[in-house]
C-alpha cells in the first residue's frame, strides 16, 4: 500500500511540475510545429481518402476534397451498393445519390441528403483532420494548465480545451507525446459529464502537403470502452 501511495505522489508531483513548465498555449504551438511545420493547413488544397470500418457493417470509403483558398469541399462516400456525394462550393450546396443529382424529396429524406448534412461533413472532416491546428480557431478556449497524466498505459502532456457557448459545450482533452509533441489521442465529454462522449486513439502518420496527419483513428465510448470503429487515412484507394 505504501508503495502505491508513493507512486501516486510521484506522478502527481511530476504532473504538477510539468504543468508549471509549459502552458496550454505553448504546448499547442509545439504540437502545431510538429504536425504542420510549414504552416500549410490554412491554405490546404488536396484530397484525403478515408476508409471507415465499423463492426458488423460494410466499410464506408470516402474521397474528400478540401480547397480552403477557394472555399470548396466535396465528399464522395460509398457504402455497400450506395454512393452519396456532398459538395459545398462557397455558399452553394449540391447533392447526389448513386450518380443522380435530380433527386426526389423521398430519396433525399430516406438518405438524409440535405445541405445541413453537407456542411456537417465539411466541418467534421475539416476539424478532425485539421487537428491540432484547428485549435487556433476563434471560440476555442485553451486552458493554461497542462498536466502530465497516464492514459491507456502511456504518459502524455494533456491539453484541456473548451469552447465559447455559441461554438460548443463539450470538453476536450488532447494527449501529446512529452518528447515529440505528436498528438496521439484525444477524448471529449458532453457538457463535461463523466461517462459521456468518446475517446480516440491515433496510430501511424500520413504526410500530405507537408502536414503530418494521423493515419489510423480507433474510436471508443468513454463509459464502457466499447469499440465503435476505425478510420484509416490513405493517399489513394
């Protein structure tokens, strides 16, 4: 018992000291320098290929085109026999299903083909594949204190992030390698409530347009560690 108490005290002290050595903003800058050393994300123009694997379901293969300078986003996703396409070109939205763009209201409703969905995909992929750079966006609150904590058996520098009320209510924790500052995991809690939300483990790297992007993301529920699925980033299918 005494040994366990000493170990707990050791990690608590180390975590506290590390938190005093580096602030949240400084940690974020170091992480961005690792992932995007040339500052290419803001002008990113390229294509991502993502395979989503989920238990007991066919894979979802997505071709994602992002062109920030021209305010253009496109995703073509194939799952089983069906293919959906969402395009956001500046303020214009276009939808297609199995190659057909002249869609009936019935098909749109059944397949949830809406401009809201198109913008949701745009924000979703831009956020996840733009981390940690996206943590510089307006409305993001970077907490000053940084802790050195153990997560999934590894020690990480932990950055806590919340958002202005109009942006979001979730609390996010980002886990960075203490030596390289590579982002290796993150998790979020809904409304800061324990046992809500999910955690994501990151492995491997694909370098696209000079940006180091996590190759594989494994998703789990926080509550029971139930596996939800895996996203795999590829340079081509």
